[in-house]
């Protein structure tokens, strides 16, 4: 079943060719001119061949000329014309990788002389209508030929180097070297994304199912009975030229919009947590409504508006979650918080311990300096230096022995200045 949306109101009557387009008239006149030119050149060469190279057994007829001998000299120009047509057809078959040689021959003949009849192609539902196994030369070579554009369709045509014109609900005759550049269905289009995987702000994988959306070519006015298919030619040009080509080739309009919608929904889902999406804490807060408003504003979706398309509405469907995945994710997040808090406390305690160690080391060094200073108080610096060094060494040794004695015998009491214990 096709996902393309069709209007409930019936379409207008199919396009019929009632009058000859001016382009077709010009092409017919050009074909007649080419036929006349080739015939004139061939007959002229044959006539002068008859005059310059008469037959040994002339058989004069009308005006005393040997017209039967003249037919011999038509072989060269007619044969040259046939060879040129065959060589051109072979070239087209090679360049366009055609399966049949007759397709190329028919195109050459119709382009030169207008027979067989010019090919006709019908455009409807945003695509060319072809029979089974049909190959239309207008889709391969381009014009000359007739394009019947049914109501609700618009076509942009290209020349060799630039856009040539637009057509809507009409019969268009393609000029020589003119091709179909873009076909757009002007009806409101509808598509469905069955399932889309996205990640929430808190890192939980969810699946959004049943996403429906409608879109159309940007127009500058609403639909009406007088103009049921409004569109802007500039937007149709953007649709034709702004869809980027990827490794697999240029995607269709439908495929490009589907990918862009999927990308925007993933980005918007990533803004909210799983609780915000599944159970908003306030009635005023609706993440789905926020996403809907975001996608229906042209300025928020540059990838879509850049191809001449606007989103009419979006139905984001429903969220499908796996309870096991949610539980594992929540436990992992909680464990991360707990481990982080424990590591922070441990780091704080380790820092304080190192700080106390540095403080104790500094105090010990200060006490050492003070003890040395006290030990120097009873020394006579006027005596010899060797005697002073000896006294300092003995005093310091006594201090150390005394401190070690107290540390090893904590129950002993140090003598005071009066000799009491």
C-alpha cells in the first residue's frame, strides 16, 4: 500500500492535447526543413552526376534528360545519410548503455525527421507512468517529445546548462536537448517511520514507534478551489538542486525527508530524560508537544526547508522501552554516583592526612631547631672552637638519649629542675 497521501476531493480531468504547442510547431517545421535540405542536396548531387557523367546508353525522357541514370547517383548521398544515422544510433547505444539498438535509431529518426511519432510520457502521482518493461526515450535522452502533466504534479525542466522552465497541469513539448529535472507531487505527502531508536539525556536507549508526519512543497498561499495546487517555482528549484548526493547516489525526496525527520527527532529526544518523556511531573510540561512545535517551524529545520519543503504536522507515536535496559541503566547511574561520592570523600580524607603529615613534619623540624638553640645557651663561645664543638656534640647526644629513653619508657617521669621525679 502506498504511503503517498491523496486528496479526498477528486482531481481535475486528465490533461488532453487539444492544441499544438508552439514548441511542437517549431520542431515540425525544423524537421521539414531538414528533410527538404537533405533531399535537395541529394537530388542536386544526382543531377550534376547525371550531367557530368552521362550513361553510354542514354534513355532521354522528360525534358530530354536521362532521369533513369540519375537514380544511380542518388545511392551515394542516400547511403551516406543512412550510414550517419546508423553510426549516430550506435554511439547513443554505447553512451547510454541501451539494450536495444532500435531505441537509438527511433530517437535519431524522430529527432531529425519527426517520424516515427514523437514519444509521449505521462506524469502522475509525482512519477512517470510506464508500462511493464517500458523504456521511454524521454527519460533517457530528453526531447523532442511530449510530456502530459496531470493535475497535482509539477515538473522542472533543464536545458544543457541551466533550468529552462516549469510545467504544471499541462501538456509540454520538450525541445531538443531538454530533459526532466525534477518531478514533484503537489499533494500533501504522508509517511510513517515504524520504529526509530534514540538516546535520552540520561543515556537510556528508547524506541519511538509509529511516527507519522505530513509535508509538502512550500507555498505562499493556502489551497483554494481556484488554485488547488499552489507552489513557488523557487522552492521547486531548491527541491531539485539542494538534495545532497551520497555514496549510494542522490536520495529521493521522500527518503531525504524521512532521514531528516529521524535526525531531528533523535536530537530533540536527547534533550529530555526518560522521566520527562514517560512521566512529566507537571501537566504544563509536555516534551512531545515541544518537539511537535519545534518540527513544524521552518526556521528550526534548515535541512528540510532548504529543499523547499515544510512540515504540516507530526505525530510522534509512542515510546517503547525495555524495563531490563532501564533498570540496568538506572543502577549503573546510581552506582556511578555512589562510587563518585565515596571516591570524593576518600580523596578529601587522603588530602587531610597528607596535610597533617606535612604539618607534623614542620612542627618536628621547628622543635629540633628550638632544641638546638636551647642547647647552645650554656656554651661559652669565647673558648676554643674545638672545645665548643665537643660540648655541643655532648649536649645534643644527651638530649637525644634522654628523648629516646622517655619514648621507650613512657611510665618514667622526667626529672624537673629540682631533681624530683
